[in-house]
């Protein structure tokens, strides 16, 4: 293969091996589709919304109290996934998962300057995901009164069963696999060309032998050779 390639050389290489590139792309895409549809287990999601709002007897809105509630969310995000809460969830609701496994299924999301945060659970069972989310929220609301000596947690919305899996996304996986397969195919054909040391044209001959080429013999097709043979021997077909 030449050390430097022009755009024409690159185009010719891709044109020469386009079938191999398409084959690799299709194979990688098919494997991704099979794994996404038949191997990977669907993951379902359920979420609850929790409000942090300290009760006050004052009629006016206390800005400092609001700020304090927002800052508490960071602390609550840690407490809600702690063994203190999750052990109670296991005991009261009979989940077979360990505390560590429950912790991995729970995600806490909050927005800046908002007193509301969401608790999201991912599980292979849509009904179980909703059950865990509601169990953790209810247990947290009950236990936080003792842990922090405050009563400022309210559940705005309970988790419901959602039977639409959030992952895997087969179409997205196949699209990504197509791009990866295409890149692998292109990389492979250039590697094959780089490792191919055979002489293909006059320029390769001059480069390899470092000698000038005095002449070249034109390549004839088998059809052309057969016509010449028939003309030479008076119309009799000789040979294969």
C-alpha cells in the first residue's frame, strides 16, 4: 500500500471493498439487535415526588426557611438511601434484596432552588419498581421525624406501574452498532490494503524495484482470447 493516499485512492479502496464494509456493518447491527431484543432484560422505572416543607404558624412566607428546606434535600438524599431507612423497608415490606441491592436501584434527582425532589427506582419488574419506590418514600417520611426531629416531608405523588421499559432501547442500540460496524469495516479494509504488498500497477513496480518501466502488456479477457483463436484457426474452436 502507498504511504500517502489521495482522495481518489481512498475512494477506490472503499469502492473495491464496499461489499465487505456492508457485510461487517450488517453483522454488527444484527448482533446488537439480537442482544437488545432477546438477551438483555428490560428495565422499568417508577418515581415518587417528595416535598420538603417545614410547617410554620406564620402567615408570611419565610425566605430563610425555604432556603433551609432546599439545603436539607442534599442531606435527605443521603439519608433516604442509608441502611437506617433501607433496613426498615426490608423488614416492613419483605423485600428479598439486600440493602446494597436496594441502594443501587434507587436514584435521587433534585433541581436547583426547588423544595421538591424525586425518588426513582429501576427494576426488571414494573410492579416491583413502583412498590419499592412507594415503600422507601413512606418509610423515609415516617423515620425522618425521629432521625432529624422534624416534620417537613410530604409525598406529593406516589409511584405507579409503568410497563414501558426505559432500557434497553433496541433502535438506539442498533443505530450505534451500525455506526460502529461501518467504522470497523472501513478500518479493516484500510488495514488489509496496508498489509497487501503485492504489485498492482506501474507505479508500484517503479517504487518497489526502483527501476524505470519500459513497457506494459495489456490484459486480455478470456472472451477476447477465444475470438482471436477462432479467427486464427479458420473458425474451429480449439481449447476449452
